[in-house]
């Protein structure tokens, strides 16, 4: 079994390489899809969203294999990005990350360090978990297997289909694995097996 860890990426000089690697990975994974849908990659928008989100490195046996980017709101977790290196796609890593997120959404309290190192606690039971996905993305099947359903009123039309809004029902029993200790701290190291 491989050892999966999901750890926060803080915006420090030591982590600058991870931020740059995340941008290259996202652009590399998404550029063809963006072009097919008539969209353009926007580096400035990526950087702006990065600053607004809580970002996590995904590692297997200590090796960086991708990242996830999460917007944490009082009543909702919004998955902005889940990107894996091509060699690690379709190997269960994305599923393990979704299980971690679903478990996190079910937590009665989420703690995280803010930029100014003050701890902020968000308390809310049964948070929803939302994301957006291209209608022709292979990841759509992954999200549906994990209990995500389309939010019917939200679809952004594009040249090659659309961008769908999906939501995971916080009371869904589709997810079978719960990963323990998923509170968010700057020094957290969430581990699971894939």
C-alpha cells in the first residue's frame, strides 16, 4: 500500500516551488480542455484564486503528486481544484482525496490557521461540499461515484458542452471510508492508504 498525505501549502518562500508546480500542473492538465471549451488559461486568475483558497499538497510516500485547493465557507466547502500528475491519475488517489474532503465536510468543527497565524474555527454541522466540472471531463464519473449530484439550476454553457455545478449531500452514505483526524492546521499531516 502507498502512503498518502495531504498537507497545507503555506505561502512561504520555502513553499514557492510547490505553488509554481501547482500552477504548471493545473495548466498542463486543463489547457486542452479549456481550448476545447473556448476558454483561455489565465495565470493571473490562478494566482488570485490561489491566494483566496486553502491549498494542500498531495504526496505519495513523500513524493509530491498533486494538489487540491479548497474554499472554506461557513456552510460549505468548495473544491476549486483537485489536480494530480498524469502518472497518478486513475490509481485511487483522487478517490482517497475525495473521501478526505467528504470526511472533512462532516466534521462539526474545522480549525485552520489564518495568514496572520490566528486560529479560526468554523463550526457547522453537515456542511455541503461543492465543485464545478466540465461536462465532458473523465472526473465527472469519479465525482458521481462518490455521491456528487448536479445542482440543476447551475450550468455554464461552453463551446463543447458546459461546466456543471455538483454538490455532495452531507447525509449521503455513498462514501464508505472515513479518514480520521482531518482537522486543518498548518502543521497537519492527514494520512490514508491508497
